[in-house]
C-alpha cells in the first residue's frame, strides 16, 4: 500500500482516518504484527498505540523487533514512533506479539489516543476515531 508523500506535513489532517491508519487500527486490535517501509527502511513491528499528534497528524507507537532503522536497534527490539505520512507498504501478519519490558516513561508520540492495546475500552469500537472526536483519550501515564 503506497501513500503519496508530497506535502504530507503541510496539509491539514483529513476528517476521516487514512487507509493505512485503518489497516494498522485493525492490526493493533487483533495484536497482529505489521511490516512496512518507514524512512526508506523495512521494519517489523507490533503496533501498541495508534492515534494523532497535537496538530492531527496520524501516528503509531510501535515496538520494533526486526528490520532496519536509522539508529541502532537492540537485539531485544525497542520502541519507535512512526508518523503515518511516512509509512508505506504496510502488511499485516500473524506472529508472536512483541512488547518492551520497560514502561517507566510516558510515551510522547501520540497526544490523542484512538487505540491502546493495554486499555480494553479502546479495543471495543466498531471503527477508528477521526481527529477531533471527543472519544479520543489522552495518553496513559507511566506505570498505568
């Protein structure tokens, strides 16, 4: 699945979540792995939190366990924030769910949470929430 990246950061967010957002929304709710291209690099990850940044840009907070990255990826994997405007070629696949062992810091990637795999209420909706929806949640604090 390809996305046109021209002027992606200059356009206001659309009212309706993108196709890539919807695909990752389904993967997170089912605790499925995703593969994608981000920053020109192939990534293997588990999407944990999906939602929007302060100005409405779509983003996903993932635990990357395989593939490539611009910074060193520890053998056990690490947390990454991916702006969906830069994500292409998303595939959903079955496989072991990966998660980090450290939850000592509050994630700052996503300010308006649609799905958090650790918050059951966010997994019950029939469809993704659009930016601006009153049902979007603030991020959990560390240790919650």
